[in-house]
């Protein structure tokens, strides 16, 4: 009898706790944004009054305790959620992971730095609710929009990257580099397999991958100045941009990560030649020893840069870094042997040295990429 009474009393509570998914999920990628998190949540609470919403902060294990700050807020407001990523880095990957974790009808992406005008979310939502738009993009470059919050190199980078993306990829957006947009979750689900988890401009990837299939509306807004923290734009972001552009120009026939690997390899060529010049012309070494030293240094350079950029979402540290470097050295040594072997074999059939050399280089690069991905960074 007691057992029946307990079940009868608790059943209504279980039914009362059941609720449908929210209408809107706002995904906010973060890294060292602890100060901005409570400010942004307060602004969302004011702006989205009357809307069934949630916010998912996707944090790349910030050392400043951003994830802990989000969880503290989430204890008082169930609409505030946190995904803490360990051993994974990257803005695009964080956005994609957050969007795919949503059950809402609509998902928005915005930054945590308070430079995006959160009041525009209601206008975006209204456009998507109307049913004639799949994607609403906040633009700094139409109508009353402004990029006043961009300063120095960020302003220059935004202008030339926007123009390059529009011309080469034929993306019909005034602001394809915008990090502030809202779209139907089904649109994300459909295109997720074609999107790269690398890079930092997920909107450009979404629009380029859709190839004109999305109905898009642009809404002007004023990009505000950052109040706390610092910009994440660096040289790695520039490499990411070029790799994404090349991947989309080849219709994703060549992977984003492979292109990043090749770009890193290109810097390794310059490093090799610089070390060889110093060894032979400055230190007075003979060519053989100088070439050996340059080769070893270039391989170390490539490993460190690939670990920091190409595989930053699977970055090796500590003892794994040391063993990974040793494996990479061995793999590249075998790659060099295959390079020479293939080039020599082709040269025997066709004495055009540049053709044989290019074929050997491509063979070596493909070997190094495929084998190091599997046995150094354990990527699929």
C-alpha cells in the first residue's frame, strides 16, 4: 500500500517536469570570456522576454574559468547551458557542436564579447517565423549597419576577406564573415556532414556549402567595441580562412585539414632554405651536413605548426608531444624516400625534371599527411 501511494504522489511531479524543446537556441562559443558571460545572459533575458529560448555556451576549456561561470548561472536559470570541450579547439567546431546539441526549431550564433547587438535577435526570429527565410544574417555593411567596433588590422582583414569570399566563392552576402546569424535547425542538420569543424567562419562555410539553396535575409546592425577580454584574431585565423576558401573552390574534393597541412608544409620549405643558407653561407658547413640539419629543423617546424594549427582540436601535449614528434620524424623520413623513389621512376619515363619533382613531392606530401594523421594525431 505504501509503495502504491508513493508512486501515485510522484507521478504528477514527473509529468509536470516534462516540457517541449525551446523555440530558439543561442550558441555562444567562448574562450576566456568569464567577465562577459553574466553580462550577455542578462542582456538576453531582457531582450528575449516572452520567447521560449536557451543559450548554450560552448567553451574550449578556458583557463579563466568561463565554464564554471556559466554553470553557476545555469544553477539559477535552466535556460543557461554549458558544453565544456576538452582537447578540442576552434570556433567553427564549437559553433557546429552547439548547434547540433540543440533541439530548438531555430538556432542562432553570436559572440560572447558583447560586440553583437542582441536586440537584433527578435528581428531575426520574426523573419524566420514568417516561413519565407531559412537564414537571417546580421550585416555590418548594409543600410544603417556599421563596423565601427573593428579597429586596426581587424578592420582591414574584414574588408579584404569579405571581398575575396564574395568574388571567388560567389557568395551573395554583404557580410559573409559575420559571426552573428540565425537559421532553421533543420538546415544545419542537413548540411552538417559537409561543414568543416576547423576554421573560424562557420557562416561562410554554411552558405558556400548550400550553393544557393538557402533563402537568406540580411539585417543591418552596428558592430560595437569590445569592452572586456581580447580579440582571438591571429595569423592562424588567416591560414584557416585561406584553407577554407581553397576547400570550397575545389567543391570539398580536397579536405580543409589537408590544405592546412600543405600550407604548413609550404612554410617548412622556406624554413628549410633559411636554415640551409645560414648553415652553408654563415656557419661554413659543407652541403651534406647543412642539408641534414635543415631537414631535421624543417620537420620539427612542420610538426610544431601542424600540432598548433592543423590538429589544434587534437593537440598533443606533454609526453604525447615528444612521442608524436619522434613518430613524425620517422614518417617524414619514409616520405622523403618515397618522394625520391617516385620522382626517379617517373623521370626514367619522362625526362622533364619539373614533372618528376612535382609528382615526387605530391607523393611525399600525401604519405606524410595520411600516415601522420593516423599514427601521430590519431585522426580518422
